């Protein structure tokens, strides 16, 4: 069934005890007094209450202690889906702009198909990069990756570029903002900040053998290949899962997917302390996102 935000606000009055992560608790709109009539026309209300079909769906949305959110951005294209789970039953909600399409999820084939339009279903990937960083290491690593990307693009234009990255260049880059900056992306989406001591953090990355240092710094092996192939991300995928624990504490887990080509994709699992950076194939990206959208317990 398709519902406007105003209609959802009206329906939230029927579920005053809806969980804190329920769409019925988080939706925000100003009612105009026409909601009851429009809901009757849509077959959501009848005989002074919810219809059987509508109640089956809305009971899950209202009672969910586990939920997930998926957002895909690709240029002007925007995909947003939510899932809500009670027991083994899952409802999926897709934001269609003026309306929300709310249905019981029978299987993941439709969601997988929608996501595959952005990431493909290839089983190939350029590199096997897979590493766990601290938050500070993540920001230092992505500063190096950003500058490798910048130098690679400039070299394609015939410009002379350094063959390594200076400490000064990294510090300057971390102070900038920009749509193509991975450093800025993580600052905006996760609140990560540059390291207090960049030199010390870089020493930690050297010990992990993902960078090396002579006078300046270089990405090692597959990490350099990863950066040079990850030039212009075309799609960004944000996914989050939410659970309300037995003590009513809200638990959140999530990650960010980036697509720079059929074989050049990565997924970053992020929390407050650790960040896993993993190169993935398109098929693996779809499977990873499905793992979040089943609303797992956190």
C-alpha cells in the first residue's frame, strides 16, 4: 500500500506505543484533515478501524525492535528503502518522494534487483584489499588514497605529479572539503576527525604494511592499485541497522558502499572504534546489503 507522510502521521495515532525506531514514530508531517477519507479510499481504513490487510502490515512497522535503512545515491538518482522486523516477518518501505510504498517482504529478489542496477552482479574485483583500521588510521589512509587519486587524474591530463605523498600535502588535504574526498565523506557521514598526531598514525600504517616511507609516503602493492583504480566513485550506498536491546538501549551498526567501476567497489564497515575497508565484487556488495536489510540483532 502507498501512503503519504500525512497519512502515516494519522496512522501513528492508532499506534501510540510504536517502538522508537518505527516509521510511525519517526515520520514528520502536518496533517490537513483529509487523511481519514483518503485512507478509506485506499482500503486502509474501514468500519471504524484498520482493514485486516493494513493491520497485518502496520503491526509489524509499529512493533519492530529491529530495523534497517538503505540509501543509494547515483548522480540525480536516489533510492531509499527501510525494513522493519518482528519475529520472522519483515516489512519493506520504499520512499517514492510524495508517497511511501509499504509492503510485506516475501523475498529479497526485488531489493537485490534494485541495488544491482547500481552495482552490477559481477563476481570479479580488481584487488583483494581487506583490512581493519582504527578511526584515526582510516582518516590517514583515505588521505593517502585521495591524493593518489588526484595525482593519477592529473597525470592523465599530462601534468607532472609527485611519485609519493608528503606529510604537508596530507595535512592540507585533511583541512579541505569536497564532494570527491573520501576524508570529507567520512567526516560528514560518521563524524570522524583527522588524527591528533598524523605522523604517529602513519607509523601505525607502516607497521600494518599498507604504506611505506622513504622521504615521503607511498601506498604499498594492492593498496596503491586500489587507489589508482578508485578514481571517480559513481554511486554511494549508506546502510544502517538498528536494534532496541532488552534494556531499551538503541544499538546501531552500518557501513558505506562505494562504486567506482564494475570491478572497483568497496564496502566500509564502520563503528565508533574500528573500520573495516574491504574491496568487494558487485555480487558481494548486493549480498552484504541484504545482510543488513534482514534487520539482524546487534
